[in-house]
C-alpha cells in the first residue's frame, strides 16, 4: 500500500514540475512590454506647418492690426507636443512683423500653459497671434502694399516640438518658409 501511494505521489510531483516548466516557457515567450503609443517611440517625422490666414485691418494711417493663424499637422502615430512657433512676415524682403505663439518649456518645473499637444494624424488648427504693425522708416517703402490684396507675403521662422513616450523623449526645432496667399 505504501508503494502505490509513493508511485502516485511521485507521478503527481513529476506532473506538477512539467506544468511549471511549460508555464515558465510560455510566459517567457510572451511580450509584456507596454504597447501604448509604440508608434511614437520610433523617430518622429516632421510636423507640417501652414499659414491658414493672415488678416490685416487698418487701425489708422500709421497702424495696422495683423492676426496670423497657423495650422500644424502631426503625421506621426503618437502625440507630439508643439512648444512654440516663432515667425517673421516679410513683404518684398522687408520684415513687417515678427511674432511667437507658445513658449519652449524648461523641464518638468515649467508651466504647461502655451504648449500644444497634437495627437497623431491630426491637425491643430487656429494657432493665433495678434500684433500691431506700426509705420516707421524701415516699413515705409512697402507700407502701401501691405493692405494690397495682390501682395504676396513671405513667412519664415521655426517651431520647436517634443516627443515623449515610454520614458523616452526627443524633440527639436524645424525651420520653415511659406508664401501667403
């Protein structure tokens, strides 16, 4: 009777050991790394910026209100954080306006106000800035052309972005040049 009990116990122990070995090998073959935002871990493609609108409204003979509206498209799978857009508007190679939307963050302590998260494959629209253009000697040669509907404006500048995902962070600055309209 003791021999039968010992054989059953031995078979039971061998069965448990086999089950544990199979379970361990199955668990090792599974990938438990987080799959959230995996597309963002690869190198980010550049954001695409466009000037949606440049609204110029005369205030008086020496001042014009200018409102710029940018759109920024994120062609990546993951979210990208647009920190700022710094730009110049030129007419006939004369800078008539400079502006900035947002601000660059300085680590985790800095405020998150003025930064723009752009979800993958979406466009952030209506990033606006409003400035006053004042007539001075530098702008005088092109002053009468600013409000001319046939004028073509050159817009140049750069934008800064950050990509953060799964303990990794990257980012950079991208220069741009646009013609409007």
